[in-house]
C-alpha cells in the first residue's frame, strides 16, 4: 500500500503533530544519529577513544580557551567522567591546559596541533555525511534543519549555539 500523505507539510500552531509523525521523526533521529556518529566512531576506535573524547575535542576546538566548568555544563557529564576524558586527551598530547588569566585555579583548554589534526579528521568524516544529505535535500533544507534542531534543544543550548560563532579565543 502506498502512503499518499504529504510528509513535508508542517503542522500549524493550532493543530498538533500526529503521534505517528512524531514516532517517524524519532526513528529518523535515532538512525541519523547512529550513522552520523559511526562516521567518526571508526577513527575513534582505531585510536582507542570514544564519543566523549570526540565531543570534548569538538567543543574545545570550536572554543579555544574554554574553561573546564564551561565544558562540563555543555557536555552534562560528571566531573569524574570529564576528568577521565581530559586526562587521556592531555596525556596523548591532544589537549593543552593553561591556568586562567584572572583565576589561576581555573583550567583553560585548547587543542594542540595533534588535537586539531585529529578533530579536523573526525570533522571531515562527519562533514561529508552532512554535506551529502544537505545537497540531496535541496537549498532550503539547512534552514529547516536548523529550525527543528533549535526547537529540540533547551534554552541554554540555543544560547550557546548563538554565541558560539562569536566566541572569543580566550587563550590570547
């Protein structure tokens, strides 16, 4: 049987989205996440690293000089989990730590040249996945994707993303 419903119609604020469409969106998110992360997982596995390492490399690379406390609030993992991840990344020479400018107890994180090269390699795998999907979806897809992703995120995540492209390099 062919489904003749229009799947690209957006529900208005006055009409709720049917559960079947929400379930399909959930399926799409789960499968997309699985395949998107797998693109980088292959490289991470070769190096004996995991997704937590990847997320740390990503956010440290996007925001050089990020404080450990900021990274904790983004990743929403325990201090112990982050300490384990950061210790390994520092020991392997991917991340450098420097004391804060105003508060010497604060630890500011930046990628080393090796860390930047690894983050770039991981990004390239996932960039290819996203670029191909956006190309296939057409010119308006990116705006719609951003709108949906922002709708899923909480306010603190939206604020972080909004300031992220303007975040200063705190290492200078």
